[in-house]
């Protein structure tokens, strides 16, 4: 469960994962938020368009289903076209059991349950241009973008590959996308690699401290973890200490962490010096 990224944070996450994209018009404010809140979000939902030249359709929608129909469309050449942001008409109602599995990073049920939960409020939605007839291929460059954008959102929120779901796994009404979702989740998990929360390390490198939650970082709190965090911040050129770092979380630690958030590209309230899961995973504090 997470608060949706701001549009700027989304773009930073996508660029960080090497996604090639194009921004269209007022995509940052083009949404269906007047129909209800968007969030908290639990994962990424993938669809196929069942047609070609779908950009205008996905942006504007249809008489009985107003646009935007997704946050972004992945065209055959691997470009992600950003066309909306917020609540979009992509998922409709779906399985409460599927949502619970995504929320808990567990295996999805073999068949979706009854349509009972509003998926438009709970997922980032992306359309993939494909006829959906089982014969139209998904070019490698297109699937690479699907993998990268899914990993970008999972990395930003501290999710695993299990947070990526297909429309066909959400509701019995749909068959999209027609590629293997377990294979795609495996690709996303592989891309996340040692950056995934709770990584165990091993031959490829050390294990890292799992994110303890933002509330853990209270001014005056005592923990040996804070010394390790401070040392990593100093190593990254973000230390703002006159003395230290030490085992007590201080305003100097908060200023140092804010410098780290700025280094990652966060601004405003997203760079307040309070660790979040995405910035924490990228700091890679070694487990003692």
C-alpha cells in the first residue's frame, strides 16, 4: 500500500530505469479523479489495447468509457506515451482475493474471484499496443519497456515483482495481456535484483538493512542503525555533520538525508529528510 507518486517523481523513476518516453499535452492533470480518490495504490496493472493506432483512443476514451484509459501506452517501438495521471478508466471492478495477494506480495489465485473491488483506485494502469489475438507479436523492445516501467514503479515504492498484475488476473471478463504474466513478473524481479527490499546478499554482495518505516526516524531516538546510515550519507557526499554521525537521530541526520533526497532528484515535501522506502533502498545501508 502506498501513496501514488507525484508526476515528477514518476518521471524521475522512469528515467532512472532507462524508459524511453514521450509526454503528451496536459497528461499530469488528465485523469478521472473527480469520480473518486486514487490511492492508496498496491501495484501495476498491464493491459493490451486489442487494436492499433490506439494513442488517441487511450487519451480520449469512448462515449461509454471516458478517457484517459491508462497512464501510459507502450507502442510497438518501445516508446512509453504518457497520456494521463491519476485515476484512469483501465481496470474496472475485480477480485478482492487478487488485490489481497498483490498487497501481500503473495501468489495470485489461479482464477480471479467475483468483481468486487474498484481497481481504478488501486493500481497504476498501462496499455500495451497489440491486437490481442494471440498472433500479433510483442516486439522485444516493447516488452523491455514493459519490464522497465514496471520495475521503476516497484523500485520507487519498495514493491517486489509480485506487485505486477495482468488485467486477466484481475477479472474473469478479460484476457489481456496475452503474454505470460509469470514470465514478466520474473523479468521484473530479476531487474530489481539486489535493490529489492530485504535482499539477502551472498556472492553478489552484502545484504542491506530493510526499511524500518518512516516513523522509526524520530528526533532523539537511539539506534546503532543511525550511525550506519550517517556513514553512508557521508560516503555519498551528503553529510551535514559538525560532529558525528552517531547513534542518535538528530537534525543533522535529517539535513544529511534531505541532501541525499535532493541528490536523487526529490524536491519540496519529497525531500524533507525523513527516509522513504524508495530513497532508502537506493542508499544501501549494509546490514551489521
